[in-house]
């Protein structure tokens, strides 16, 4: 592991921004997650306390479907039937 000098550590701890950052575009790589989402799906970030309870996407979907079906005028049954075709 390469040791960092004390000077660099002080800059990081002070929270100061440099006036300019140099970025080496030769080492850049494309974002591997950019095309991973489906256009029909949404990506949602859960707060840490919520993600402790709902650990899988299936558990989140199950809870949200239960809430939707309890809402007045819910279209969940119509949505379920059309997605099963």
C-alpha cells in the first residue's frame, strides 16, 4: 500500500476544494450501470432504516402492492392482470 504524505492528508481534512482538478480521460471507463435499468422500471433509493426491514426487491414490491390495494379506487387488479398476459 502506498503511503500518503502528511501534506495531502491535511488538505483532505480541511475540507477545502482545489481551484482546479485535473482528470486523466485516458483512464476513464464507461459507467457499467448506465444501461442496466429497464425503461418500465424505476430505481428508488431507500433510507437505511427502511432497507434494514426490506432486504429484497420482492419484499418491497409485496408491501407496496398491499398498500396500493388498500387505497380507494386502486387499479392494482387491472395492473396485475395486464402484466400476467
